[in-house]
C-alpha cells in the first residue's frame, strides 16, 4: 500500500518587554504536540465529534533544563513540568487563530500575541496550548508544550510577555 505521510508542528514566539515597553528579549522555540493533541485533531476532523473552538495559552515555569516533556503528557498528568501562574490575568489568555493557508505546509497562526503581565519575579521556561482556561486547571486537552531553546528566562513584576503560536501541517 502506498500512503502519504504528514507531519505537524508548532512554534511559540515570545517577546518580553519591561515596564517601560522596551524589548528585553525575544525567542522562538518549537513544541511537542502530545498524543492527546494528535488524537483531538483526528477525532474532531474525521469523526465529526462536537468541537470546541476554545484554546488557551499557559506558561511553563523554570528551571527548563529539568523539564521533561512526554508525548503522554495531559493536563491531568505532566509530571516532568509545572505551570507558571505568576501573571496578573485571572485566567489563561484565550487564543484566537487566523485563517489557515492552503499551501503545503498549511499554516495557521494566532491572530495576535497573547499578553501575560508578570505579577512577581519568576523564571519562565516555555509555554503550552490547552482547551482549559483555568490557571493551574487540569481539565481539557493539552495540545502542545515547549521550552525556550536558550534556557530559562528571568522576568520581574511589571514585565509583559507577548506570546504567539504558529502551527503547520505538512505533507511529507
């Protein structure tokens, strides 16, 4: 049987600005699309199951060097990493996506960057995408998670993290 394969992957882009709006650092980093994320994609598309268009973004706490991501991670069980909730928003910011391209790869991105207003000095190691908006919440589907490639990033109260996400589906 001759089949065509596909690959999927995403990139988080983060910009950190100080309280005066000056850029402190910027970084792009890849993510791991976990098994529950892949299952959700297939189920929603091929089975036509009731779909929720609600996606939310969270932050991963440092130290990132000790974070271990697994394809088996879920919102309930992700023993290799923890969520960072040191931001002033009361819930995880809601993600809005633009229109997917029709090219190969088909690419979709957040319509705008999501804003995290840092409320206390902390270390941020990365980000994740989920269907649960509750900070520290364990409901919903974990789609993807990733670490900064250059290591943990210290942030202080008053900093703002602007985070966007781009996802690509590629026929290989």
